[in-house]
């Protein structure tokens, strides 16, 4: 692994800043959250295909894995629909505070997927994060629905992250993402068709305004294709620990950007910021404690 430079560290933080900007972009686009997911994943799948084609990467995967990857894409589509929906029901700050629980969900769900025991440190930090959520609920009860949607979106994010950890052993990350974006696009299109049939969506409301295409393109090509491709490249220089620790700052950057862009609309109560701080401290300290725990386990094995 090559030693990362200062420019590499700045690049990594820039990518996290981009990901923190996605909730804000969702508020700037006029189409419904589900329609937004369809357009984003359609353009992202096309962009990823061009990247893979230019790099002469093979798209072949085992037939059984292909369907699993496409199915995982449906999970991603539901995750993004709830994510953008949460930002609209509440606001970007509440949405990002709920998404900060992704690490909690991962620590709770990984033992179920891989059949290992739950660690005490994960239980304790889980209780701390729940306390932070309680503070937010208590002081922002009128935004409770948006926070619940964001927390459920975070759970779905942890599910597809855990699933992807298995596929990365066999396929390149860009190939995985291409199939998942294709699955998310197809899944969101099917759900849109169902919504139209049931009268929950109107055909006229699905067409983006001219200005929307700029924001949707940024979501697809900058926040998805570029940011993901760049993060894969940076993983050659950074450890997974360093990347995950930095990505945990996404809610911080996102909430700061939301306040700068929307001003009073994003101003929250002191209870919200106290609860969010509790969640972020727990999320940021977890990788440090987990790393120390793993090093002790490795030493005991020796």
C-alpha cells in the first residue's frame, strides 16, 4: 500500500463532502423521491458502463450472482427513496442525523449475517446511539416521521454494505456497482409503474423540470460515478479503517452545508444538536474501540 499524501487526505474528505451534499440535492429537485431514484440510477448505470468500457473491464458475473446483485440494487433503490423522502418530510439535517446510525445497524446486523457473537462494545455504543435518537425525538417530535424514515434508510444501507462485502471478494467494485445501479433502476421503474396503476403518482409529475436535469446529473455522475470510482482508487492508499472513519463525518459535512445553503430552514433546537453530537461521538469512537479490540484478539491468538 502506497503512503497517502496530503492531497490524498484532502481528496478523501472532498468525496465525503460530496456524499454529504446528496440530501441537499434531493431538496433542490422537483420530482418525487422515487422518480429521482429512477433517473439517478439510470444515468449512473450508463456512466458506470462507460467507465468500465473505457477501462476494458469485463462485466461477466456468475448467473446466480447476477440476480443477487440486481436484487441488492432494489434494496439500494428503497434506501435512496427513503433517504430523499426523509429530507423532504423533515429536512436535510434530520435526514443526515438518522443516516448517522448506519454504523450501528452494521454492527448489529453483521453478527446475524456471519453468525458471530455480538460484542459488548457494540451493545454499549448501540445504547448510546439510541439515547441520541431519543434526544432528537424529544425535541423534534414534529419531524419524527422524517427521522424514522432516515433510520430505516440507514438500516437498508447497512444491509447492502454487508452483502457487498461478500461480492468484493469475487468481482471489482465498479462491476458490482454497475449491476446494482441497473437493478435499482429497474426496481424503481417497476415500483413507479405500480404507483401509477394505483393512482399514487401522476404521469405529469414524473417529468423533471429543465433545471432538475442539472442536479440529477450531478447526483448521478459526480456523487455516484465519480465519487465511487475515486473512492475505489483511494482505497489503494488508505486502510479500510481510515476510509470508514472519514466517511463517518458525512453527517457533519452535510448538516453544515444544509445550514449554509438553506439558512433558517435548517436551524434546529439545541436538543437536536445534542442528540446528533451523541450519535456522532459514538459512531466516530466505534472504529477506534473495534480496532483496539481486534488487535487484542489477534495478540491473544498468537
